[in-house]
C-alpha cells in the first residue's frame, strides 16, 4: 500500500476523494449491469430459437428429428443447454448409424450407387466383345471374382470376395447384341445390381468399353464398403485387368455371338441367313443372264484360239 505521505500516496488519496472519480465508478457499474442484461437477453432469445428449431426437426422425423426431440425434452425437463445439446447429438449419431446399416425405424429402401467407368483397349471390337462373353474366364484375371459357373447362356452363378467374406449372386443376361451391348441383373443375399456394358470401335485396333452399374447394397460389409466406394474402385481396377488380359493375348479365348432379348435367347451364334442381304430387304440371287454370260465365255475363247492357229499354218 502506498504511503500517504509520499507523492504517489497523495495523488491516490486525491483521486479517491475526488467527486469526478466517484461519478466515473458509478457510470462503469451502470454500463456493466446494462451489458450483462443485454447478453442474457440475447442468450435467452437464442435458446428459444434453438428449442423451436429442435421441436420443428422432431416433428419432421428422421435421425435429425429424433436428435432434436431428445434435446428439446432435456431443455423442457430443466436440463442445461450444454447437456441438452450433448444428448441430442448422441441420439442423432445413434439414429444415423441405425439408418445406415438397416436398423431403427427409418425407411428400409436402399439407395442405389451408380458406377460409370470406361476404358480404351488396343484390340479390334470383335476380339474385345468375344472375350467379354467368356464369363467363366473372369476369375483368371480379375481380383474380385473367385469363380463363375454358367448353367446356360442366360443364367450364371458368380462368387465374389468382399473384404474377408465371400458372396454369391445369381446373374441373368437380359439383353445381348453382338459387338454392341450386354445387359444383366444380379441378385444375392447381401445386395443386387443392374448393369450394362457397351462396345464402341474407335479404330481398327482400338475399342472403348463403357460400363454402367446400379448397385444396391444390403449387408453390413457391403454398406460399409459402399461408404468408401469400394465397388467403384474394384470395377475400375478389374477393367484394367481385362484390358491387360485382352491386349497381351491378342485374341479372344472363345466367343458367343448369339442374341438375347428379355432374358431369352432369340438367335444362336450359328443361326445366320445363308443368302446375302443386298440392303433393300431382298436376298441376293444369281440371275439366269449372269449364268449364261459366264457359260459363254469359254466357247468364245476357244474360237479365238483356233483362228490364231490357222493363221500360223497358212503359207506366207
């Protein structure tokens, strides 16, 4: 404490006893009180708005709605805003996880994951198409396919490896047009898909392959992998393996060039017309005039040869 006899002590004493100093102190106290009231008023207004928003979200349902309802209930019971927010957040996370993996009271419909991939392959379109039709060969060059068993040209059984588990699906070819497109559907216990692959010749030895998939995961492993787009990455890598296989081989290991429509074979690979199409819808046939012209060419040549021989024998 400063000595009252010192210069600083005298100054402090004078300031303390000054009426101006007392007025400044009173003004500061009034300002602090008014500021505190204003802050508390805004805080109360904000809490009212938050409570209204939480109630509105609760009425709309879903994970966010349930989180809002839990927080609003905590506030209504006299809980602190902090605890109410934590309770609502915990409820929201729980409901989000449930809805993600098929639990809870949310919608049971599964959102499709659309996968679109394309790749250019340095081979003619007929070689690329023929190799794709050899489904049982896919396990020899892809990483995700373990085996394929074809019961016929439409139905087949595919076994895939997903993380540490195996999955089996039944695939059905719904449409097949040689050198153009193949469409299919597949169903399994843990998911289903629809897909189309098309073939586009870019040059004599260059073909673009376009793959489009709609994937509907329904298992825990599948939905977890779907978060990280595992299926899309696998499709992209397996397309590269397919390109490597076709390019290094130089030719297809087999072919099937029949046509399928609505899941049924409508034309086999050997069911081709023996006549040649002229482009106007009528088969091309040999005419009698063309046959006669061909047959007359031999006698005319023989006569010319005889005349040449006679000239040579004639005396000069």
